[in-house]
C-alpha cells in the first residue's frame, strides 16, 4: 500500500531525502536550493524514486516466490 499511496501523491517540488546518497540526477535549476544537494529530489526525481522502488519490490517478490 505504501507504493500505491506514493504513486497517488502529486510529486513535490522538493523532497529532502533522508539517506545521504547520490540519488542520480541533478536538481531542477529553477528550484531555490543548492543544485549540489545530493539528498534533494525534485518532482521528476521523486517520481523516478517511486518507480525504482516499485520495480525493486516486484523483483524481490518474484525472487521470493521462486524460492518457495
């Protein structure tokens, strides 16, 4: 249900991610934040993060089902 709820949200203009990792894409230059912020996500980054999480979950579920 978490993934369903995240997908239903309007992507935020800016999300401060809680993990100190490079999230893989530069920020929208129109946002009033330091573009070097590597824990910040813009709307596109948020959408990509949710899509990637859903894909990883599906992969893990398939793997678990195969190991039953």
